[in-house]
C-alpha cells in the first residue's frame, strides 16, 4: 500500500505543496507569455517591424518574474504551473536565440551551448524521474540565467546601445564579439553572463539530481508518497511531517 502525506489545508498552493489547480492567474499569465512568444517569432521571421517584435519579446520576458511572484503571494502555486513555466521560458529563449543567429547577430556557439544545456538537462530529468517521482525544484541561478539572457536578447534585438569592445581576446577570435575588441550592442555582455549562469545551473541540477537518485535508492519507501494528492488535514495539530498508510 502506498503512503499518503497528511498536511494542513493552508499549505496547499505553496512551493512545497503545489495544488492541482489549472485555472489560476499565474497559469493564465504563463499561457499569455507563450502566445506572445509565438507572435514575436512570426513578426521576426517575416521581417516585420523590428521594434514592435522587441516590445512583444520584452513584455513576454517580463512576465516570467510576474507569474511566479503572484503564485507565491496568493498561494496558488500549481503542478501545472511548475511544469509550464520552464517550458515556456525555454520557448522564449530559443526563439530569440535562433532569430539572432539566423540574422548573423549572435555567435553560433551561444546557440549550441544554450540548446545543448537544455537537451542535457532534459535527458538528466528523464533519468532522475525513473528513481525520484517529485520534480526537482527550480534553482535561483536558473532564474538569474533566464533574466540575463532575456535582457541580453532584448537589447540585441534593439541593437542599442553599441559599446566599444574590451579587447580581452585577440581580434581574430570573431566568435567572441566584444571580448575581441569589436564594437557590439551592450546586450551581448548580458548574454555572456547568462551563458555562465546557465552552465552553473546545469552543474547544480546535476548535483541535485545525483542526490535525489541516491536518496531514492537508500529510501525507496519515500517514493511511494503521493505528493500530487496529499491528504488534507483540517485539525489544529501540526501533522505536516507525518504520513499514514492507506
């Protein structure tokens, strides 16, 4: 028989105990972000007004912070939102990356690193889920990476302001614009910082995934815990750490 955790009703909807609700304000905002992403991609690919596309991209990027804050403040964190948010974030990032690479405004290796990191994490998540049922929570370095990349792509789409390069690398290394002394839009430096945080995030997820697998192997009974449908307790006792056998 499985084990079902018994928790206080008021904890449902928090980051530790997401709800099964679908129609929440934060999920609606996330869905709007996906729609704006598709609109941006259409405008960008069809060479429509560059600045209109930029405004749409910037609005979509800004909602990444908004939906999470609303979900936590209103205690409407949901499993659907936790699954949708990173997927929509990746869709927004990929459209910006691919568009800029296609226009020759972003080095190809940045695209390879960003997409390659996500493929690596997706494969890692598939492996972890074979042992550990509960999804690994989003880490803040990942949020920082997303914010830096989206800011960088927005500024690169705008193309302003243009700054002189730092000249840290030889001028012949054209795959590192700005660092090789060439003049570039300021956004490229946000992108470089975002790539660094993305790699750090991948390392953190790798460590957390390894710990989760190890914990699942040592305590397989914990994986029977029904975290999607916890038993709600209406009493005044604190039973958040307890569990009972069905």
